[in-house]
C-alpha cells in the first residue's frame, strides 16, 4: 500500500497536466469535483503543486523506510546481537511545498488540511525518533531492559501508520483527476 502512493501521485500529476487545460468543471460519480481551469497560470499552479506533493511523498517515504529499518534493528542491538546501530538520517522539513492553488476548487481546503496533517505527522515522527536515538545513545535501555524503547517503537509505528492514512486520503482527493484523464483518451 505504501509503495503504491508514489506511482498513484505520479499518474495524478499526468492527469493534472491533461485536465488542467479543460474549461468546464465536472463532478464525478462520487460527487467529487474534477479540477478544471480557465488559464495556463492555474494549470501551471496545479502542476507545480502536484509536483511538490510527489517530491514530498517520495522523500518522506524514503525517510520513513530508514526509520522502520532502524526500529527493526533496534531490538537486536538492545539484545546485544549486533554491535552497531546506525540512526536514521535526519528527516528534512518539506515546508517548501507551495500553497494549494485556488484552481483545486472546493477540494482546496481538504487538500490543504491533509498536507498540514501529513507534515505534522512527519514532524512528530522526527521528534519521537530523535528521542529514541538519544535514549539508545545514552544506553538508558540497559536500565529498563529496553522497555521504553518498545514504547517509542510503538508510538513511532502508530505515527507512521497515521501518516500513510493522511497520504491515502490526499491521494483519494487527487484520484478523480486521473480518472478524468482516462476519459479524455
């Protein structure tokens, strides 16, 4: 499911390019507005925004994969089975994502909310992961036999799941754009 998000967003980007030049707004069977714009500036704004979403999603997915690998090897490290535990690379902020364009119509606010939610989830994951790395480096796991590490791990995995739920909702809003592209051909 997580690896399907990037190709889906990529297809949505292609769909935005094609649909972006259409003049009429339409509504799909689910009642979701299919994006239609009147000028190239709006089309370009949608394309730029969608490209930013794709870049954000790709970088976040890569960073989250590193966090999950870290969490997976943490148990063996605490048990003394592996001598080294390499912390994940610091996750960069994706605050460069542009504002959702007005051309998204009534979907703009939902997209804006979901982007903010997924960004907050990434920030929360980064914070909890940093706390876990500090806990491991301080060797506090020796005092409590890794109990707090397991708590951190559960919290981080829950945040990761929540992040992907927000990303799936965002994809569901953008998906009708892809469907409109298929109808044009």
